[in-house]
C-alpha cells in the first residue's frame, strides 16, 4: 500500500509516453484531416466538421496518463500532511 503511489506514477508516465507514441504514428489525427473544398456536398462537410470536433485517441491516452500522475502526487501530498 505504501508503494502504490509510486507504481501509479510509473504507470502514468508510461501511459503518457504511449500516448505520445500513438500521436506520432503515421496517419495520426493531424495528418489525416482533410480540408473542406467547394466541390464537397453538404453532408460531407457536416461529417468532416463533426469529425474535427472529436478528440483523437492519443489525446485521451495522454490525459489519462496525466490523471494518474496527478492522483499519485496528490496521494503522496495527502499522506505527508495527514
């Protein structure tokens, strides 16, 4: 139980690194975005705009890693204060 915050910190760092690796893979979110041109139909434009609003999986993985790191640091601070 004493070492759990350290394992959580290590897991958070590993998850953040994994998220950055996923973001750097070919075909990532920034490279696969199409531009909207005047020849597109209205439903294609709506589909592209809705796709642009979604968060890519790499961003969600990075946020989960930062959450693990934050919980680990908060846990250690709370344990030191109490």
